[in-house]
C-alpha cells in the first residue's frame, strides 16, 4: 500500500453530530510502518546494498542506495504525521 492511501484511511471526518469530528486511526499508519520495515529488512538481509566496488555494478549499487533513501523518506514522513521524531542513530 502507498503512504497517501494509508494516510487517507487513517483519518476520517464525521459530520453526523453537531460540529465536525475527526477520527484518527493511528494504528493504520503503525501497521504500515511495521510492514514496510519488515519488508525492507528482508530485502536488506538478502541483497548486498553496496556489493563489490566494480564499475559494471555501480548503477545497481546507486539504484539500491536510492531505494534506501526512498524508504527512509517514507518512514520519516509517516513518523512526522504521528509527531514522532525519527532516530538519527541506533
């Protein structure tokens, strides 16, 4: 599932009672983050991101580094939505 879809599922507006009421289902975002983390962890354990420093493998290495940057960006965006600061180091 994509992050925008998860965010739209997590927030619901209700106007059945007087005034506007918003419900945030934060567990949807948390489940998405856990699933993304598990999937990326499996990938990371299976694939050597940096690999051998051979010229013909550079494009593959740079693509994998971009994937890591994309996953990091999604994780940070989702955590920011929950007002959680991501760790800078473990």
